[in-house]
C-alpha cells in the first residue's frame, strides 16, 4: 500500500504486508508517545479534526498524536456549531477546510460520509468512524495491542482465538477488526451477540472464504471458552430507533472478576474499544476488574497514540525524518504508561 498522500477510509486498503512497516513505525513513535522525547517533524502543519458524533478518546487521541509530532490541531465538534447547521454540503465543508489544513480526520454518523469528504478534497482524509460502518484506526490500534499482549510479533497472531461480544451489528470497531484479523492464518472467531445484533453477513462470509473458523452464539459462557482475546463492546445506544429497543439488550453481557476467573481461558486478554457503559445495569466489564493485569483496555487506549502518530507520519511522508529533530522532553511527567 502507498501511504504517502493516501486517505485512510477502510481496513480493506491494508494487506498483511502493510502491517509490519506500520507497526515498526508505531514502535519508533513510542518514545514520543511516552513523553521521553519530543519531535517537531510536523512543525507548521495543521490537522482539522472534525467530529460530528460524540467522542472523547478518539478525538483527543488523534489531536494529541498530531501535537506529539509538532503539528497544530483545529477541532470542531457536533453539527450545531458548524456551517452544516446552515445547510452547507459535505463537499463545500471539505473543500473549505482543505484550504486551512494539511490533513483531515472526520467522524460522522452516516456510513459513507467520510468518503464523501475525501472525494471533495485532495488532502488526506482519515476515517475517525462513519456511523455503523468502519473505524479503521481503532482496528489498527486493537491489532497492535493484540500483537503486543499476545506474543510480540505479528506472526504470533496466526492461530489466534478471539471472542467478540455485544453489539456486533452496529459496532464499527468489530467490523474493522474482524476484517483485519481475517488477513492472518487460522483465526478462530467466536461471535457472541443477541440474534438481532449479529455481525453483518457479508463480514462473516468474508471471514469464512478465508477459511477461518466462525461460531455464533448468544451464550457468553459458551462463547468465551478457550478464547485468547475477549473483545467486549458497548450496545450502540445511538443507533437504535427507540430507547425501548435499546433497553432490551443493555446489560445482556457483563464480565466481572469471578466470571473471568471461572470461565475464561487462563491468561485471556480483556479488550474493549471504550467507552464502557458504566451506568448500573450495563457495565460490560465490572469495576472489580480494575487493576487486573489482564485487563488491557487502558494499554489499548495508550496504543492509539503511537499508531495514529505512525499513520500521520506515513501519510504526510515524514516517517524517516521523525528522529531528526528529536530532543529530550524537559518537563516533569509521572510514568503513567503500563499501569491500569
Ligand atoms: C468506539 C466508536 O466510537 O466506535 N469508540 C472509540 O472510538 N474508541 C466504540 C463505541 O462507541 O462503543
């Protein structure tokens, strides 16, 4: 895959051989992500970070990754304060923003809308989540996390067994991750969801044609058995037509320490794209798992920074120059990385 100047819209753009260079670049970014060093390689460049749907993590993570490369960030959030509230088209917004910035990240509630932004401009556009469609950068950071937690090398992902749990119909992170994992050999997918929230058929077909194993079940206990990775998701409240329909599924699947210890494979890694719905009656992971060494969810969010730095550096074609401007970081910071 050619990164220079490219949009990142879907994981379909990636072949297995593109992952190693991306992850090698991400590994090189870790000294900056962990605030040991600073680089100014993107000094003078501007990221337009356009989020038309709720987000804390992805928006701040994209912004911080760009800042850590020395670039500047302009954020907009929601429709209310944007010109789209005055009826402006995606084409016009995208074209106008291209005059102000060097790269755009867009999150939008409609599947396919981010591609429309990309079609209207020639600066690179990165999909920060398009409705129930895809979330490619989340899947890449998830895969990077799987690699670091389970083995260390990309080849260690072959033969992996993963349980994906929750809202597999509307959850864009699992759509992207399932497609990426199907690039490997002999993956075993256990898809655990209510019948009405099953993984889209075309994704299951795709996995099956690559000769991976796929099992679908509604039963959490049955589904997690033997899984190396347990990947929980939130029921996507915002995609349901009524609160009543959403309430039918909320809290259906929850894992606490006792369940983990009695039902999951020893050493199984617990992942979640976050946010966890922490309200009573939901809690995909219960609070009693805080501090558990196999709960990888915060290491997963930390990994978002080096992965997004790597994507920016590759797309803007400065990956080989990042260390040229490197200096020691001078300010105080506690060592937060690696803690739960
Ligand atoms: C996810 C998303 O927005 O798709 N969050 C994220 O970006 N990490 C998952 C979710 O909202 O449930």
